[in-house]
């Protein structure tokens, strides 16, 4: 069984010198990310690894979650930034099978569309939303496919 924690980055500043990719978290976003880490701890939701977009706001969100959950530094990849659900699914299919529970911190609309693709369910995915998707019949990440998952936990700030 594989489990995926989908997280939309926390609230970011509206503008940044250097453009969208360099937008930092707002003070509210930093607080929301810390609260999300506490929610995950209190619900005993503990991914083994965090993978995130290389945009500043997602890296910062992932770093806050990793620190709160006492995990290694998140692995970042440009492939998650502005990715379609198809591109995100490709990323999921390439996750290491050494891990059974991985968190992916990304952006909308990609995260919301990936959730729909994986579960067939529509959920609102505002900043700092987090959703656990379980793939009971999957022994490898390569087996994850359209509507193969079930939402088992969902939270918003």
C-alpha cells in the first residue's frame, strides 16, 4: 500500500522581485504551515519523505513541515512548478519504492487536478490544504493511476 500527502503551498506574498517563482510566504502563510505541521503530528500523519516544487513558497512550506515532523530536508524539483496533473502523476510514478508514504508540496491548479485524477473526487484546495490519498492495491508508485486512490484525510486552514 502506498500513501500520498498532497499539500498546496501556504499563502504567499502577492508580488516578488524576480517574478512568481520567487514569491515568499506571507506571515499568515508561515503561521498556516506551522499549524499544518502540528495538525499532521496530532493526527499521526507522518510521511517518510517530502518532495516539493523548487519555487520559493513551496520550498519554504516544505521546510516548515519537515522541521515540524522531524524529517530530512525536502527534495525539490522544478518539474512540480506549474505542472499539469499529467506531469505530476509522472512525478508520482517515479517516486522511490523505498518509501510507502510521501508528501508532495505543490501549486494549484495542478494539485487539485491531480487529486481529481487520482480519486475521482473534487475538493477545494486553498493554500495550506492537505489531503491524504491511499492506494490500497499499489505495491509500487508505478502502479498509481487514474482513480486508483481514496481520500482518507482532508484539512484546510
